[in-house]
């Protein structure tokens, strides 16, 4: 049985490698006047959003083999550090900003639907898969939980360690935080009682991502490693070590077969989740701080710390999508 499983894994790996040999075209969009901090797809895959240091959010539409700018949303008075779409409503997008607010944008009507004031400069955000709660973390390691039905703050939790990224499990009853000591703290939700602490990495644990099927989660660390975990057993399955710099961002494909990871390395690594083997890589010209797989196709959105081709002192503010057919 083990040999059969290995055979299937290797066959699938070969198929994926072959697929990307003919699907490696990159589409690029001039997105912002400054660095893009975060990218993400709506749950139906029809739209892609980017948030930037220039304080704006831009939304694009995906049409066959191209991405077109649809709208730019203004209102934040500080950098938009991270964004997160609603898991089942393709018209709702949340953003966290250094202006101490969390906004929800209604894409259908093209404006801000709610604006919640928080206590500090927000740097990360996650929307629970059941849609009921938005959690936002700030620079002072305070995590605020917002009830999305009332847009009121439900709870605030101050941590005495460096909180780097936050995430929910797929059933919205466990809340995960990565920290500066290489650990993942897991809290029960909504009680916020400590459920478990995973010693994930010997260095700072930077990012965390759950796969859409709920089977896995992955963590990226300052030790340049990506760890893949069984989401139910909380056991480490394998470690990926192809990058040389701290892993800043990770993303699973819609079917959990692929795991993209990026850093200050001049490539984005695309791994086969089941074996950890390399499927493909994307050459880049600068550090990559955000990647996001499309929820239905093998299309990867990403943004790098590129400079303007005409003026190297200016940030390009571009967004790219990899995976279109050659």
C-alpha cells in the first residue's frame, strides 16, 4: 500500500511539473504608487485585491487570461498592511491599517460598509471561515476580535510575546498565533483559553496558513524553513528547506496539492505538498512579501518590493499573477 501511495504521489508530481511547463506566463498590473503589502482572491475567484503602503486598496477582475483593474478604494489614512476576503461572500473584503482602523468594503456597491476603530496600528487580519468574526493584530501584540454582525469589538487579548501572524482553523473554533520565539499558540474560540503550544521552529515563526481542505497548515520562519503540519493531529509532517532567507509568506492551492513560499530569495518556491518536492519556481527581481493562490485554478498572485524601471528610487507598486498558459 505504501508503494502504491508513493507511486500515485510521484505521478501527480510529474503531472504538475508538466502542467507548469506550459502554464508559466506572468501577467503584471501597475497597481499602486508604493509597495504592495498584501494580495488576496475573493472566494469565487472572480476578483483579486491588493493593499498598499500608499493607503489604498485596489480590486481587479479576472477575465480568462488577464487581470483588469476594476476599482481603487480610498479612506484609510495609513498603510494597508493586510487584507482578507469573506470566506463565502465574494463581495466583502476586510482591511487592516496602520491608521488604527479595520474596514469592510462592499465590492458590489463600491464603498466602505463599516469602519471599526481599534487601539493600535494594525498589521495583520484574518476573517473566521464562518464569517462571524474578524481578528486583527497590532504592533503592540494586542489582538482585537470584531463581531461582523454588529461591527462591535467582541474581545481584546493582550499577549506578552511578539505576535507575527494570526489564523483560524477551518471550523472557526481554534485560533492560531505565530510568535517571536518560534512557537504557535493555539487558543480555543470563543473562550480564548490556551489549547496548545507548538514548538514549531528554532527561530521566529513569521507566517501561518491553513489549506482550504482543512487537512494541513503550514508555518514559515526566520530560519528559512517551511513546516507542514497535520491540522488534526498537530504533528509536523515535513520541512521544506529550499529558501535561504526568512520565509515571509505562504499559500496553499485550492486543492492543497501545492504550497507556495517566498522570502527575500529571488524566487518563489512552489512545492508538492504531499512529498515536499519542488514543482516549479518563479524568478523574481526583489523580495516577495505576499503570495496567494486562486481558489479554483493554479494561478498565483504575488507582489514584490520592485523598483520603478524608470526611477530606481521609487517603488513600482506592481501586482503579478503567474500560471497563465503560454
